[in-house]
C-alpha cells in the first residue's frame, strides 16, 4: 500500500465526515429530499469535473457500465435511507450505523469475490460493530 493510497483514503474519510454533518445541518433549513438532491447534484458536478480534468476517455464496456449502474442504484437507496434517517434521528447514530457499510462490503468481498480474511480482519470488524452498539445505546 502506498502513501498516496492512505492520503486518498484519509481525504475520503474526512470528506465523508464533513458531508454527513453538513447534510444534517442542511436538513434543519430545507427538507431532506431537497438536501439530498442538492448534495448529490454537486457530487455529480465534481465527478464530471474530475473526469474532464483527467482528459482520458470514459470506459464503456457493457459489463462494467452495468455493474456501475447497479452500484448507483444501491448508492441512491443508501442516500435516501441516510437522509430519511437524519430526518428522524440523531446525526451521530445515523452516520455511525451507516458507516458500517464496510462490514457488508467485507462479507461480500469474502463470500462473492473470494477475498481472503485473516483473524485481524475479523477482530477489526468485530470491534467496529461493538463500537456502533455502544454509540447507539
């Protein structure tokens, strides 16, 4: 793993954290559906700017596009669920529980993609789940 990998991961972590708090604040002024639309429209604009800045062609292999569209379906469902959760509950609970998506990804990675799992991986996931249980109480 390179330093760049860690830096990008840290940037994503901080950005997701700031996004979650700003999303909650936005829902204090506008309805969650509107907040979600503005948030994700801005995300799409930034993604498109990134694509154009790279000056590389967009890949259009049918299987890749189909899987990416499937990923978008689940990202959309997650966004709706996240904002609906913010509307009904505390930011600290909604963000913490939803941030455990990596547990689902880890399990699917092992079960579907055949990725390896070590005892430290299981322990890490276990501690993450325990932290959510403690925070959500």
